[in-house]
C-alpha cells in the first residue's frame, strides 16, 4: 500500500489550496446530491466572495443544501453563472428569475453530453476513503460524475469517511486524481415523509400489479414509498433503478428483494445514485450486493429492457386526455426536469413482460384542481409522449393505454380523475372530438 499512500499524501492539500487551483472563467462540474463536497464548495465560494474568482460557470444536478449555501447563494450570482440539468427546490426560484439556466436532457444521455459536447476545467466530488489498492469509490453517487471525473482538465476529490464504499463500476484510482482534500462530516440525509392516504391507495393498487420475481425501478416521493410498503410480502424481487431509496433497502432487509430471478445482474441491487438516511448508507457500505453504475448504463432503455418482468414506477404533475404526461412544468415555468422518467418508461415497456406505470394524485391544492386536464397550457413541456404512456394510476384506479383508440384512452383517463371533475372532462373530450 505504501506507493499509493505516498501518492495520496503528495496530492493531499487543504480545501483553500484546492480552490486556488481554479482559474478565472473556469467551467466546474460538482457531484450531485449526497456527492456534493461541502468543504470544496465552501472554499470556492469564499474565493468568489472576496473577489478573487469571477466568471465561474457551474453545472449542477439535484443541488442540495451544501451547494445552495455556497456556490448557488444568490449574492454570488453576479460572479457565478449556474447551469442545472434538473430543477429542484434549491434552484427553482433561481430558474424562475433567470439566474440559473436549465439544460434539458434525458438522464441517460448526460454522460455523453459531458464527454462529447463540453469542456470541463474542474470536477469536484465526494468519494469514500482510498483502499489498499489505491481505489476510492464514488459512493452513493455515480450518475454523470464518474464521466465528468474522467473528462476534465483537473479532478479534485473530497474524501469523507462517512461515504459508503460501493461496488460495481464505481471505483476511482488515486492516479486519476489531481488533488485530494479530507473532510469528515455526516452525509446529508433525506427521510421520506409519511405517505398521504391517497398514496397508500395508489401504492396498494400498484403493488398488486407487480408479480413475484419482478425487477423494480422507483422514483422519489410519497407514492414510491407507499409502493414499497405494500411489497413487503412479495418474493424474489430485484432492483435495477436510477435511485436507491430507504424503501428499497427496507425490502432487501425484509427478504422481499433478493435478486434471484433477475435476468441481468442476478443477486445484485443495481442503481446509479442513492439518497436516504444514515442507516441506509451504513447498510450499503462495503456490501457486495450493492452495485453502482454510470447513468449511461443504468438508464439506457436498451439495458433496462434486458430485465425480464421490469416494472417502472414514476410520478407526474398532470396528464391530458391524449395521455401525455407533464412531469416538469408548473405554473408556466420549469419546475423539475425530464430526469430518467422517459428512459424507464421506454425501457420497461420493451422488457419481456415489462410494465411502465406513471402514478399521480387525482387532484392538487386540497382537491380544488384536477391533475387530469383536457389539454396542457401553451408552452407546457411533454415529458412522456402519448405514444409511450403505458399504465396510468391514481387513487381511483389503474388504466392501460397501450393499443387503445383516442376515444377509449380519453374515457380511461377521465375515470382516473376525481368524480367531481369528470362531467366537465367529458364535455371537453367531446369538444376536442375525442368522443
């Protein structure tokens, strides 16, 4: 280990020394979500704050509190130009004000976009401690950062002993790194909120559609959490997912998920990033059944389709009477992003005995607004086209749109709406010549 330990020590510097390595006008990519390197981001922001660094272009995806308090702090945005590949609560207001520029993408294509269409000066991310062979692990964050780490002029990693060591295609050798900083701080945690009663109903309906031995993908939020709750008595489920969440780990511990029947990576729980709590991170650490891969692999529709009985479960904001799903626009502005929804919608449907399910609450604003709408407002983005939509689910039921006429699709979709909106939706369907 001595040769790698020596190289590690030669590259070990302080966060402040690392920040000095970033030049004026540089393009910087940082690890997303739990991969945000807090010490590095704080040191970079401090250089900007004192006027020592300007015209910095920052690319983020799913920024959380470390980025929000440092490089995305509003008072620094006259010297930092932020770009995001997904819109979340931390940058939603910035996007609305034109202070953060959204870059549309399908998640599985993002590594190629980074590799073929970008010039990155600096990549910074959190990694797990180096092992005796000189390898770090990207930990719970792989997605695009493993590509950005290898297609940049300078790679700086922040070693955190709390970051789990993860297997799969998730290793990074010390020889690939330009500088190392150390920072022992607890990882950010995201504890799932208690599901709404409607989510419980939807979760029960969806769980009934999932056979034993299926491989599942879940998005994030109350509905996926409720689905997990109702899968506890299933047998030999597998996981091939974009996001590993506490609900999935709970199913592994309960024995409902074994991976024995998987046709791709049997006995392995495959993901590209993970967000959860300390208990989940500890379970993932040094666990050979957990495998992380770049999002160009986990989310590639052709890879997803290799999983027999693949069941994809995602959510949306609203659905129109044609079966189009808007999962990213709200109130006339970008609210979220395409993410991996379309990747899994297409991949799951093309799998043998696969199903793509998009679930949503029938109403919003305490029941005053229907999420089933006749047509989208002008300018609204379609995340999942009508030709791709397979199953739709609300607390009022589940419908399959594949192979059905526009008339039958409209009637099925209306059946998912709250009863008080159905008469008006029927009238609108007639005016649209769907009935």
